[in-house]
């Protein structure tokens, strides 16, 4: 794999992985509500769901979406509905509120990436734009897939730790409510932006 393609791919992956999105913002909210250690099963689920989307992108999900655009259209809007529901739940929790006294489950985390249009857009872009056609596909896909997975794991962990920091250092419930609502709105906006792509 050419070094230039790898460097550009790594920059794109880092930009997409570390910016606000449903997984990162939900981990910020959940970390602030119950702490990242209690939310670890949810975090593992997010990683598992992310691995599913990465693998789907590597094996040619983009070709399926090109061949059957109605599938991608339906996925985008079903996913957007789920993300809106999750954002509503997190906003109502208000960081530490009764709606999140119990940490979300592993399976709730698994479900997040497969219904997140932003995750599919990222995955399809990585495996179409940063693969050199003159080189063998499989080794490049493995490298890019591993880079996607490791970067996603780092990003979601850091956002969850940011939530932990909020929980430990911010005591004013009005500030907690504001941050919860802002994170939830950003979650909806980030997925809404992916709907137009």
C-alpha cells in the first residue's frame, strides 16, 4: 500500500473517528451519567458493532449500496430514527438523571454503529478512496480495517473518559443538563448531515 494513500487514509479515519458522532456522544453522556467503568459492556458493544460496519465496508458494502440505493436510503432513515430516540433518552437523562441510573447493555452498544449512517459513509469511503488499484486489495483492506478499528477504540474511549471527567468535576445540575442536551443535539445533527451524503 503506498505510503501517501495510507497517510491520507489515516488522516480521514482519525478525523471521522474523533469528531462528534452518535457513538462518541453517547459515550460522553453515559460516561458522565454512570462512569466509563460501569459502561464498559456498552463500550465493548460499540466496538463490536463498529467492527461489523468496518468488515461490511471491507467486503464491498459500497457496491451493494450502489446496486440497491433503496437499501441504503432505508438504512439511513431507520438509523436516523434510532439515533433520534437514543438522543432523546440521553438528553432526558441529563447526566446522572434517573433515565441512566443503569448503564446501557452490551447489545445496546452493538446496535449503535450498524444503524449509524455516518459509520457506513466512513467505511465505504475508506475502502473505496484509499485503496491503491494497482496493489492487491486484501492486504490493503486488512491494514485500513485495523486502522479503523484501533482509531475507533481510541476515540470512543477518550470520549467516555471525557464523560467521566464531567461526572467527577462538574456538580451543577444545570450545567450537566446543558451538556447532555447539547451532546444529544450534536448527535442528531451529525447523523442528519450524513443523510444528505
